[in-house]
C-alpha cells in the first residue's frame, strides 16, 4: 500500500479498496460494485480522493465493458511483466509529481494500487500453474 494513500484515506477504507481491487482482478464485478459503494461512503471530499475514486470507478466500468478501447486495463491481460512494471513506474512517478494536481495524484495512485494487485494475482497464478505442471 502506498504511503500517500494511507495519508489520504482511513485504514478501514484502505482495506475495502484492497478487497475491491482483488475482486476486480478476479472479475467478480457484482461484489466489486458493492465494495466500491463502501469506498465511496468512506472517502473524504478532497480532490485527491475524488481522483482516486474516479480511477477505481473507471476500472470497474472498463473491465465490465470488455472493450479494449477503454483505458489501460483491458490491454494488460496479454502484456508481459516488463510492460506492466514500466506502466506501474510511470503511474507511480505521476502520483508523486509536484506538477500534478491532487486529483491526478489520486487517480494515478489508484492505478499503482491496481497494478500491484494485478501483478500479485498473476504471479500467484503462474506459481500455481508451475506447481500443477510439475506434479
């Protein structure tokens, strides 16, 4: 979890966000939508939080649509880890850039969090596949 996120939202809301991101990666959109509503209720009305929430909401809409033209999310599935790492680094830089508005910092922070979750799930699946094929 990013330090900036801890400063902007409560620990309780951060744990709801973590669950929400897991649900997105698992493509459990019905449960994710419920968690997103809980996130909305738990965030402060600041520009950073609005940007953060906007990104979270956009992720759900994008994944649900399945349209590859939406944002970055649907293009990640077939990407190699190097591309995902580079994208995460770019978003992390943007989330800390003093030239960015707070809304944008929140937006990019949400993407960094999603990519961390996405990579962890992908590594877990790869590890499981390796275990199954070696058995």
